[in-house]
C-alpha cells in the first residue's frame, strides 16, 4: 500500500488517536497508542482540518488561503506530515 | 534543578497473574494481594499524575484483569482525560468486561503474545488453555474496533516463529506489532541461558522486521526492540532515568523503572506517604541517575550521552556489579568483554528448561 494521499482522499484520526491540549506544558499534542507527539502551530492547523469530511485538496486550499501561501508548497508539507502519521497508523483515509 | 514533569505512568495494579512467564518484568519478590492499593487510592494517584502533566496511563500488572475494579479504575482515569492503555495477557477479560471497558472510555489495548501455537504459548506462559482463551478475547477486542497492539516477546525459543507472528497480527486487525526481544532483568535473568537468542537469529529478526514493515506499510506499524547483548550501544532506559516516565507498584511504591528495586542502595518512596509530585521531583531514587551530571567515564566525555544516558542502570548492576557505571552492553565499557564472554560461552543447543515466575 502506498502512503500517499490523493486529492479525493478524506483523512481522519482513527479511534485511539486524538489531538488535545497539554495544559501543563501549554502546547498541543497528538496522543496515540503509547505515543505522544508534540505539535507545532502548523501541525495543529493541519490536524484541525482533518475531520474525515474534508478532502486532501480542500484541506490544502483552506490552509493556502488562511496563511496566504502558495498551494503547491502547502500541499507538499501537508502530504509529508500526513504520510508520516499514516505510516504509524495514526491517520487513516476514506475515499 | 527544575525537573520537567513525566509524560507517562505505568500503574502496576497487581502482581497477580494466571500466567507465569519466565521473563516476567515483575520483581523476583512479588507483592501480594493484601498489600495492593485500593480503588480510591489508585484513583487519587491517577488524579495527581494528571495534574502534574502525565498524559498517558498504562494499566498494567501482573494481569490487570485480575483486579475486579479494573473497569472502575479505567473509568476514573479516562474521566479525567488520561489516555488509557490496558496492557494485558487477555486472561480474565470477558466480552462483558470489554463492553464495560469500552463504555467507560478505554483507549487502547496492548495484548501480549507468548507464542503462535497453543503448544508453545502455553509452555512459555505456564498456563494450559491460555492461548485459546487469548485468541478468543483478541477477536472480541478487534470486533469492537478497540485499537490493538500485539506485543510479542521474542527469545530463542520463539524467534523463528516471527513470520507467523506477523501474519497473526494482520489477521487480528492489530494496528501495531511490537517485536520485543526479552530484556534480561529479574525473572528473565534467571532464564538467560534458555532465552538468549543466537547471533544468527538476531540478524534474521532484524531483516524480517525491516522487510515486513516495508511490505505492510499503512497496514501494520512495527516497533522493534532488538536484543541488547548483540548491540554496540545500550538503549536509554525509560528515555532517561526520571525524565519522562514513572512506575507505581501494586502497593504504591514509586519507581523510576520497573526493575529499579534490584538496585539495593536506592530507597523508594510510597504514594501512601508522600504526594507523587514530591516523589518525582525530590526523592533520592529519582535524582540518583537523573540527567547526565552523575555519569562516569567513558560516558562523561562521550557524544552519545544525551542519547542513551549511559544505558540501563539495572543492567549495569546485573552485569558489572555496580549500578553507577556505564552499561556493559556499550562497546566502550571496560566491562564489555564480560558481555561478550556470556555470548561466547553459550552452548545454545543445551538448556531449554524454564524457571517460571512464582510468588
Ligand atoms: S509477563 Fe507473563 S507472567 Fe508476567 S505479568 Fe505478563 S503475562 Fe503475567
Ligand atoms: S560510553 Fe556511555 S554515553 Fe557513550 S555510548 Fe557508551 S553508554 Fe552511551
């Protein structure tokens, strides 16, 4: 299986994986089975849009307009970030 | 010194377990039921842990399902927002108990696997019928969609079954397979002769894991804990002593790592007597090997000291007779030749007998 997300894929965080605020350390984290991943602002902004409804290309377009950045560059970053999570099964997609 | 808070806590709810694996990580001196913390005391520990910054709670043992209040404890932990991970052999769980665990918010199950056939698994676990019961409950877990990790503890007597282990993980719908080669502490140390893998097996297992991880990408994630004895450098114990995790034993004793009680000169404190935060920050046991200040040579002037913190303290004690020296697994350790000697002296065809854990 390839980890690459296609434009029409709708990524989501599966059961057992969630984004939450780490109050004590004042940051956002992704908690997953036996793993805590610290999220920077970009990571959190991406995952905020990952809801199982939005398509990959819509997520990219939304980020591009919010941050006023070129879509190709955003697409690359989002693709890379989501693929890493997908490789660990912290992220899944529905077509 | 300001001490950053821990991320994860391992709660050894009980040392009781229907199985008696010869590599069990519980101490050789097991704690009895009468001394275990009660439901309220554990709930209080969970609240303290959460308030100080713990995000993940591992509900472990022994066999945590041996506690009849496992569901209540899970509810208490999940209710305050802790990520709850149940580390179990599956024995003692039933479909009804799973329903309740699911309803109260259990996040994840880590199921141990002693072998891939009833014959092997029941011999290793020392519990006849255990394998079949485990498989039945594994199917119940996966049918409910509860996120599942399979934890296969590998050693000389089952390493050759790795391919089948991987297949089973896929069949059971596990998301993750932990291939954990036995670490030699406690009970496993008494069984080292029978469990230590051969060099050939060690090479083969690395290749098998790498190949399968590639082939199954997006289907099954792998975590691989290689056997220490054939490594060049040691692993960081607990990601660094007193840096990110802590253990609480059934009676409330707080440990920097599950084997820390093998170090005789350390004194451990108990949640019955002191707040968890004080123990974490100020107790002599946690501060004994925290950070890198205390490190001896050759670690002190080594560029890897922030990576492995000089390795495992319990292993340094077990192999070099001193918990305060470089882990002898490290090839730079002056005691390293003794590790190599253990390997060279092994005659692997002999000695398959296992000493099972017991109270
Ligand atoms: S390692 Fe085996 S004996 Fe020890 S707690 Fe786990 S299942 Fe029980
Ligand atoms: S000398 Fe110490 S710090 Fe360096 S690799 Fe060995 S154990 Fe790690």
